[in-house]
């Protein structure tokens, strides 16, 4: 089952499957090591169309809402 | 020879720079602390070589103004010290591999070496060195661990002209990581739990409000007590000395008035006398410095802890409605200390529109600590009401103006995309160093202007220029703002120093409403000359004219509305 990072449940771990936008977007995300195949955990989403916060490796990253909608993930089984 | 310190943002380049050169630079725990090149010298084999602290960049394909600066530096450098965050090896290696394609000698520094153990990470530095075929030195920059080793191995830096391309870089990194890094899952520490709690809205917003309230209370508490128990007693002692001087000079005359000022009811009044040796010293040392000290102490802790990027995340949605994004909270916070570093730090924003809005809002609405200290002195006696109306008015203007500018201005506001560093316990040494740097720049840059301001007040009064100007400006000052026409003197001095300007309101005998109007107008109408110069450099002439026009119009408008309401 694939869901966008925006729709992913808070606290859920997931693998990034694909990105719904081109080169520039991919490169931008890659600067924080957010790439297809990486495992991330969604920490929270801010209200009022605010950004999503994820954990990746040992850092956290803040990602704008529209960007989060373009990141397709597959949730990992419940731990 | 030029040595470049390069690496991702927030990996500790500036801390290493300080260690290598002995030059103190700002070090904080948020990406983008360093926004311009910092240069220093270090000794290497009895030669003096130049070391350049380059702003952080994730790749050699820059995304912001600060990153562009970084990439351009590659052309002039002779050796690159590539600083890596050891707790984030995989991501940091991307820039390393790019650097190894540039045919410039590289040496790699694995910083935060002390932190990896707590995180359950093991890195085989020897193996990494073999893979990259350049020296790899583990360091802990804040405690100087590994710095000597780094210096001794600098000559071993080696150049490569690999041809990877993006795909190959990542697969190469994957291979390296599998070989040199081992991760064993660890239980979450208290700080790590706090990291989650402080970005989740339900807990994060109350935490933020408590922190902001605590900051405000601490700054006033520390400032007031420093004044009451240290600076006022000191000036009490000093009073007898200047009173002696006043008597020697005969209690009047031009020299007396310039040095000691005018006597109020036969006595020296440190705030109102307006002499170089009385008000000129009392305002900066006994009224402003205590608060500047308190503010920068608290700000330093906030910066070094790693809280600011979390604050930026929480306020991101609101700032978007004002045409900026979360990181714009940093220019605003720095502006509360002094508008000059506030204006400079707008560089961390990506687009021209964001930078214009952030710089304009900061310059119009954010009062610097020097000004705030004087407003505390002036409106403090009216309790929470006086200060409350002042700050709430500025906040509303900030929101309204930002909203308007966002609607009117063309251009884009990209979405937030930033790294949030882990929480770290601030090091006392680096906190103290940073505080001292900021206090020193206040002492050396502000005090000459304060003295100049006081001198100009005297000259203007002696030559009768104030009377002449105040007649001309009376329609605005009296008609729109409801202030006495003499208040124009304060606006004139406000170009130089806002603290002196606020102090000049005191002898005018204003009521609370007028004091609030005057304080708000003084905050908004124009930036001080130091900020103006920096804004000119950052925005260019055209945008500065626009920004200035917005300031004047909004000061007229807001002052007029407040006057009608209060």
C-alpha cells in the first residue's frame, strides 16, 4: 500500500518508493539524504497547512506540505 | 596558501576555524550560522597561511546565496578541509565525493566524534581513509580534540579528479557506508524524546510559549538586577566625581553643557542632563548594557541548544502567510538583539521576495535591545499595560504588513526544507566566548554613536536648529501623532541611536498614551544608520527606497491610529 508522506500516519516508519516530481526536486531532497529506498519516520505534521517533520538516519528534517504530498512511501509493518 | 573549511551546514566548521586560527567567530547549533566568509591566519611549518571559513553547503550545486559564496571559493582555494558530521556520515559523504572530483587537495575531518558512541554508531576511520584515499581525522572541535592531528596531517591532503556523476556517487557512498559504519540501535535518551515533543504541535506550542515567556522574564530579571545592584551603585559613586567637575566648570556655560549637560533642579540627572560624561555614559552602560548582556546570554543558550530550527518549524505555517518561511524567525530573533546582524542573516532565505519582506519587517517592527531597554525604563513604570500595548501593537503591525507585502509583491516563497540538528547541551566556553564577542561589538560600535548622538543634540539646541525644525514638522508630530513639537529632536537623534532617542522623550513630560505613540513611532519610522547601511548592501538602492517608503508610511499611519485610540 502506497501513501504520500503527507498522508502517512504520525509515528509511522516507511520506505520512500518514488517521487512525483522531476530532477530538481529529487536533487533537493537528496541534499538531506532523502532518497528512494531510504527508511524514514514521520514525527508530526504542523497544523494550518504547515510542514511535515521526519526523522531520517540521525537527523530530523522539516519538509513543506506540498513537497510531502509528492513523496510516495510504503509504510512498514507495525513494530 | 589558502585553506578552505568546507562541509554541510552545521557540522562545526566555524568551531574548527576558531581552533585553527584563534579568531573568534559565531558558533551555534543551527544550519546557516555562518553567512559570509570569515578569514584568519594560522601557522603551518613556520609559515603563515590563510584559513577561510566557508558557509555550509550540501552540494556543489548551490540553493541559496550563502551556498553560492561557498562554491565560488573553490576557485581560489589551495586545500580543502572537508568537515563532516560523523553522526551523519552517509549524507555528508556526498559533498566529499563531489570535492574529490574537483582536482583540489582534500583532507577529511570527522567532527562530533564524541557523539557517535551515544548514538550506537561505530566508524572505522582507517578504512574510510583507505576508501577515500585522503587523510581522515576524527575531531571534537568544541574541546579541541584532534585539532593538533589535523594540523600535522594537513600536508598529506591529496587531490583527486574522480568522475562519478550523481548515480555513481550514491552507489559509491552505499558501498563505503556498508564497509566502515556499524549501527547498533540504542534506547532513546531524554533529549531525543524532547526533540519529538518540541516539534509536535500539541506539546511543542506550549513548550514554545513557556520558553518565550521565560526568555522575556529572564531578560528583564537579569537586566533589572544588574542595574539595581551593580550599575546604579557604580554610577552613584561616579556622580560625586562629575558633580565636582560641574562645580569647577561653574555649573553652566557651553563647555559645561556639552560635558556635564544641563542641571535639572540644580542637580545632575543622568538620564535628562544630556552631557557627554553624564547621559552619554549612563545610557549605554547603566540602562542598555545590562539588558544587552541578559539578552545575548539567553539567546546564546537558545542558539547552541538546537531549539531555533524547531521554533522555525512550529511557526512555519504562519510565516508562510507573511511571504516568508520558518527560518525567517532567525533574522527576527537576532534583530531583537541588534538590527545589523538581523539584516545580515536574511541571507539564509532563498528568494529575493523572502529576503525583502524579512529585512523590511525586521527593520520596521523589531526593536533592538538597546531600544527595548529604554522602553523598559520609560514604560516599565506603567506595568504590563504600557509595555503590553507597545509590544502587541508591533506584533500586529508585523502580521498585517507581512500579510499585505506577501499579497502585493511578486515572486516566490519556496516551501521550507531544512535540517533540524539534535539537541545539544551548550558548552560554557563557547557560550562565554560568543557573549563576549557580542558585548564587545556593542561597546565598540554603539558607544561612539551614543556619544555622537548626545553631542549632536547639544549642537542642535545651541544653534537653535531644533526650534526651527520643530516648527516645520509640527503638523505631523502634533497633528498626526499628538506629541509635543519638541519630540522631533528625538526623531532626529533616532537616526543615530534609538536608545538615546527614547531617553530624550523623558524630559517632555508625556503621558502614557503619548509615550507609547512615541516609542512605537521611534521603532518604526526609520532604521538607525548602522542598519540602514547594511540594508543598502543587502537589498540594493531600489529595494531600500521601497523599504524606506513602507517604513515612513506605516509609522505615520500606525502612530496616527494609536494616537486616536489612546
